[in-house]
C-alpha cells in the first residue's frame, strides 16, 4: 500500500475441499493447497482460484477451480482428475503439484 502499511488479512478467506464450490471432501493425504494460483478463468475481470491437491486419489492428484463473483462468493466449481484429463496414473503423477499461468 502507498501508506506503507503493506499486506493485511482484510478480506482473506480460508478455503478447503469441503468449501461448497469445490464439490469434494477433505481426506487425509490429499494435500489440498499444494499449489495455488489466481487467474481470470472466465474473462469477467475477477480472480478465480485454481488449487492443486497433489495427494488426491493416492497421489494421482487433482486441480480444483471455481468462479469468483462480485459478492466474493465462489461458484461453479470443477475438479479435474488425471482420469478426466487422460493422464496415465502410472508412477503417481501428482497432478496439481505445480500451477502456472
């Protein structure tokens, strides 16, 4: 900030797999949050979360996305698994380990 106050926690949110938009459940070893990225996925000018869960499904991994709204709610969540993307599960791919954009 220009006044030198830096970052604050104002407006911060804690997300997890049980967050309604992500349509998943917290399970031991999922490693939800392995990688986190904000990107405008739908072109509305709002930052949409893209969150990796490298340990999902015994290490095959997953990527969770949701759409942000003006009222700061998350909607239209999607979970991408290696099986839905056609990635081989041989050797534990850990989808969601790295996210860039």
